[in-house]
C-alpha cells in the first residue's frame, strides 16, 4: 500500500501498481460494466417513477369516483371503483412489489457483481476509464495552452 496525500493534509491508501498494472482491455471492460450499472441505476429510477406515478393516479381516482357520483353517473363511478381502483398492475402485484422484486432479484445482484469485479481488478476504485479519459483530455488541454502561450510570448 502507498499513502497518497489529499488536499487538506489527509491521507488515502491505494494498492501499489494497480494503475500501471491494469491493461487496456481490463479498463475498457470495467468501464463498460460501470456504464451498464449506471444504465441500470437509470432504469431503476424509471421503475420508481412508474411506481409513484401509478400510485398517484390511483389516489386521483377517489376524486374521479366522487365527481362522477355527484354528477349522477353512478354506473361509471361504480365501474371505475370496481375495475380500476386499487387494481394490481401485474397479476397479484402492486407497483411496490415489482420494485422490491427488481431490487432483490436483479439490481442488488448486478451491483454486487460490479463491485466484486472492481474490487478484484481495480482495487475498488470506480470509473477508471473516465479517470484515464480525464487525464488524457487535461493533458491535451494543457498542451494546447502551452502551445498558445509559446506563440503569444
């Protein structure tokens, strides 16, 4: 382990040689795995949106039923109440159960697989592909500034 000095005087430990020991294929593969996990995070967010929007719509039906009854449309109010209010969105499932099943059977497993690969191959460090891109882009930027400064001086 090597200690790295952080801004503010703190120290962070990193495994010696992991950065230099990671080949391009490993960095690319871990980058794709990280991107896939980020996509799953977005999908999960959409699933939570589905859950919240569906629940909100169901609660709106209380007003719909009352409004139809007040307007004298009892048959339509009865149908909304009987056929839609509190209805399962999938056989036997409300949206919270879908979210829970997704989390337990897919999301948590995906996160654990990504974490295990990152721990084993990159010493636990995240976003190695992006870190490499940052270094390269900043190197290009610094070179461009140096070139500009040398021409203007």
